[in-house]
C-alpha cells in the first residue's frame, strides 16, 4: 500500500468534472484527504481559469498502475489526448508524489511532479500535507509554500462541494 498525492484540475465545466473525479476516486480507493479548490489563470496558454485541488489517498496500485488508472479516469470524463500540451481540459489528474519515490515512467509519469513549482499544485499540497517532504529537496510542502512568491501566481479559493 502506498500513499499517493494527486493534483486535479479542470477549466471546462470544472464543478462537474472535479466532483465526478473525486466520486470515482472515493469509490475506488476509499477515504480521501481533499484540499480546498483554487482558481488560477491558465499556465502556458490563453484559456479560461483552471480550478485545482489536491487529493491524498492510500493505493493498492503501484505508481505505474495508478498512473494508468488515472489516465482511464481522465478519458472517461472527456479528456482529449494528442493535442497541445497546454490546452483546455475537462479533467487533468497527475500523481505529484507517491511515498518518497523519485522516478520516471511511461505515460508522462515523473515523481515528484515538476508542477510542484506552480502555486496551483503547491498550495493545495501544503493544505493537505504540510509536513510531507519533497524527496528530492527534503523541504516540506509548508516550507516550499512559505517561500513561494505568491504574487507571481495568484490563487483564489473557490467554494465547491466535493
């Protein structure tokens, strides 16, 4: 059993797709730790704002199998693949951390996830896992967030029932 930390995002009908994803994660993995939802500007392209959150879960799947399961989840919820890397998304789910693993694999699997350098991943992670350490730097999520230049990537908390 491993502890996985996920980043979920959507900028197309976000309340619908994020709620559906969280429901499926609960059905498959049981109890979840869920961060607040944050709104942020799209990164890398002009598009509608994204809504992002972090989820922690205990998984009986290893990182590769979990990554495949998450890709299937995205596909079931309208994710279109093969276009631009930076584009509108019904649902984007990435493994940010899995235990203290440092690895790369198929399906764009990279642990820890490089998007930890962005507020839309780091802040929700700091909310649910402040004492968890980045296995590369050794810094906690809380310390990374405290040092983050928050004016560079502003976030707005968005009430959203999940």
